[in-house]
């Protein structure tokens, strides 16, 4: 028999050992009596030859004379095909085969080995009688022959690269590391990702999951790519990671010490990262670029002025930048001259910040160069309203100035004249401009690719100070034609990241936009788990703003439609979390909120056999919130085996919970104090690495870190304090996810025979 790779040898050796009377040594040495050898070796050979990309069927002969077969496949599609083909080959005619995966018995060494190699994609069947075994052997031999002759099936269902990238961004925003990692590999497998682009995607993965410190501490990687032409998103990911890791904790210190620390930790090692800003207006990136200039021997005053203009004055960080600039540059620059303004405009254009360039050029008029620069900035922005304003200035300019225009300037004038007018769109409001182009179909290249490139250059503060634009954006999306709806659905993660994740202080003017984001998912039926997680984030932001009765009723009704379209057991946590979000905020219409909770109960009733103890406890607490505790009596009682050894109430250790969603943490604590009366439950919601957090992480017998609701400084602090001990990372940030992670750890300890500390 051909050589067996180590990865296959291990499970095969276990499979052909007790209680299987067929011994692996006999199989590998061709010493097994026919007809078993004639069946086993061809199946193993075909499986190994195709590197596991083929199903396999192998027999088990027990000492008591019982004989049956196990069939397995490595992926879901092959498992579905295997099930159907076995049903046709050996189904009811010869065997008791059932087209359902086997419920694995982990105490059985054979089934445990199969599970470790194939997961749950395992089937088992036996002959209906002993005289049917020869027919099964013949049928399986014929089936194997058909598999060997079957030509390779091309994968016509491979997702387009753009769709993979969109799913990747959704998974990152939802904090779904497992899915994001799989999608990254899938993108690389398309052949469209070179070595440098893979590094950029890996950096995006770490940044999207909040692991900025891993980026900032990887000096080898950063030095290797610092000299490369980086896309805007990668610049944001790297510079933001460096700033958060090295400067955030000290940014309020004396400006001299801040600049000195920036020079020592960032500028000296990674100076090439600051060659081009590419119009990026991310707050930490703007701070880092300003500090980079200030720590040089002769700061570029024009670039500094451009950064200060680009940073919104309404942002909390604006006074900090002004303090740095005044400390280092104000004494030597008592008054800004026309030449300084022109130089600042040139630098803004070099940094591809054309909106700032327009503002500065306006200040420099009637300088002839400023008119030419305005034409270039307007052409780069492509905004019809801005173009119209610039053309008005050009027409009003002195004839002598206009005579100095070059052929390129005149060409830009003609191009601006041909731009289609659009209402109420101005520089800095590119979301609205982009959405209108999508709605009207006026785009030449991929609108999602354009959005991905532009969104890192926009600043949320511009929208918080101009809420009419947010309302206009919501109206455009709401009234979009069907073709545009699909594009807006693809843009969902970018909309949520910009208008929810970036907003530190939500304002009421965002209510229409949050409402339409939930409606986007309701319009499109079934949603992915990541999209539902993002919808919960939008819902939380929506209800926190105290919407009007009309907005509340419409949005919660849309939420109910989402629940009806996604009635699956895997979404019970999301449904409970959404009901909890609604319960914790005031409601202008109690009936619509209660109707949604009734739908949640219906979902639980339909999947009661799969509902965990944590989910039941949360449901009971919510039933008290909604004043309908009696409804729980209508739920079927889950059949459970009473076992005193599995009584987690005897646990008397310390359970530590870290979460920034404090309401979820408080509810989890209330439940745990009832279920674990001997235990001590402590919460932590520190935004930074504190001694209190370190002490809790180091001393907790069970430590739950709700990473979807956390700060990266706290994560690394807790991880370091835990040392080699496990840290429970719940998949969601709701109460049910936190409780489930605690109960699973308690069950795991009981299975090991170590129930926990007894204090």
C-alpha cells in the first residue's frame, strides 16, 4: 500500500484498533484476509491519492460479531453528496443507512478519532442482516469505482473577490475572527493577492479585531513595508496602531515629552510611513502626522497648518492639536502670510486632502496660482456643486488672471462644466454624493471599491455638525431603486463602521440613518450572523437616542421582520440580545416592543431542544422585564438527566467579567449570583490597563473577557495578567453570551473532575 501521510496515519491507526478487531498492522502489511483487504485498501488509497479531497468508507468488525461501516468527508458539500450517494448505493435495500450525520460518542476512541479528522461529517450504517453484507461490499466497490472515474467538478460557485472582501470586512466589524481568517485565505486562494497585499490584509485583520499592539510591536513587519506604497487603509491601520500603543496614554502630558516620546518610539524607526497622508482624516492619523512634523528639526509649517484645518474643530481632540502647535510653532509664526497659505495649500494637495486645499486656496485669492489650484482640487473631488462654485469664482476673476491659465486649466474648466448638477452636495459631504450616484446609476467603476478607498478619508465629525446631510443620506437610501438596494446592502459594513463605530457621542440627528440601516437588513430577508451582530449595534445606538414614537414603531417592526426571516437556532443569542437592548431603554410604544419579545419566545419554543441553560436564564429575566413571566410556562420542558455531579452551584471561586457593555455585565452578575450562591462575581469596565483590572484577571478562577465590547489596552493587560491560564472569550457582548461562556467552562471543569476553587 502507498505511503500514508502522518496526518492520516494517526487517525487510521486509531480506527483500526480496539474495539475494531481489524488491526492496522494487518492492513498496512497486506496481511488481512479477503474480502476486507480488497475493500479497505482501495478506499484508503483513493483518499490519500486525492489528498483527502474524497469521501472514505471503512468497516469495523467488533469482537461480538457486530459489523458496520463508517463513512466520512472533509467538507460540507462532499458530505451532502456522500449522504445522497450512499442512500442510492446501499440504502434501504441492504442497510439501515439514514441520511443524517452520526451523533458522535467522544468516549468511543474510533468515533472520537473520526470527529477529530472530519468533524461532524460522519455517517454510520450496518447491514439489515448478515446475508446482506456481501451485497454491501459489492455496492461499495462499485461506488468507489464510480468515484474514481468521476471527472473533477469545477467550482463554479466560487465567490467573486469583491464579495469575499465585503464579507471579510463584515466579519471584522462584527469581531468574527474565525470567519475573517477563513475569508482572508479564500481571497489569497483566488490568485489575485500578491505577497505585499497579503501583508496589508493581515494588518487589516489584526486592526479590525482590535489587536493594534500586535501590529505596533511587529518591528520586522513594519520596517519591511514602511518603504512600500501603502493603500490609505493600511496607513490608517499602522499609524493608528502605533499611536494607540505608544502615545495615547501620554498624549495629555507636557507637549515636549509627548513629541520626544513620539520621535523615540515611532518617528526614528518608521519615518517613511509619514511621506504621504493621502487625504486621510482619521483623528489618530492626523495627530501622528502633526507630531511627526513637530519632532523634526524644522517642522513643515504648511503641512501642520493643513493638518489643523483638516481636523474638525468640533472634535474633542482639536484643543490638543492646537496646544501642541502653539507650544512649538506659535512663537515663531506670529502671523500667517499669503505665502504661508499658498504653501499650506500646496502641501494639502500633496497629501491629497483636496477639501482642505480648496479652503486654503480660497484664502489665497486673488493669487493666480490659487485659481489653478482650485480647478485641480475641484476636478479631483468630482463634486458638481463644488465645481459650480469654483466656476463662478473663475468667471468673476480678473481677465489678466484668466489669461495665465494653461491648457490643462482650460480642460479642467470644460470638464467641470459637464459635471451633472446635484442638489445640496458640498465638499466634505461625500457620503451623500456617493449615495446619489449609486441611486442614479451614475458610476463607471465599482461603487463599493470607490467607497472603500474614500471612506478612510472622511471624518465623522463633519457629519455630526451637519445633520441635514445624514438625513439626506437616509432619504437617498430609502428611496433607492432595486438595483441600488443591493449596492447599499454591500456597503452595510462601511455605513455601520462610519456612523456607529466611529461615533463616540451619538446625536439625535442620526436617528433616521440608524433606522434605515436596520431597514436595509429587513428588506433583504435572510442575513448572515455578522450582519445580525452589526444590526444589534445599530439598534443599541438607535434606542439610546430616544427616538420619536413614529420612528420607534417603524424600526422595531423592521426588527421583527428581520427576526421572522432568520428563525434559526443559531440566532437565539442575537434575538435575546436585541430584546435585552429594547428592555433596557425607555419605549414610546410598549405594544410594539412586547410584540417583538413574543416573537423571540416563539423562536425559543421552536428550538427549545437546542436552547442552552444560559439562554433560558436570560429569557426568564427578560420575561420579568416585559411583565409576562407566565408565558414561560407554555414552553416545553427540556428533558435533562439529573446528575448531582453536574451541580455547578457548588462552585465557590471568583468569576471575573470584563465588559464595556455594563448593563449586560450587571445582568450576567445577577444571574450568576443566583445560580452560583457560593461564588463571588466581580465586574470591570476600565478603558485602560489598570491595577484593578490586572488584579481581577490574575485572581479570577474564571475570567470572561467580552472582547466585542472592550479596549485593546485592557485586552493585553488581562492577557498578560492571566499568564498561561485560559481567558473565556464569548462570541457576543450580550448577557447570554457571557453566561454561556461561564457555564461551558464550569461544565468543562466538572468533566475534568476539577469543579473549581472551594473558598
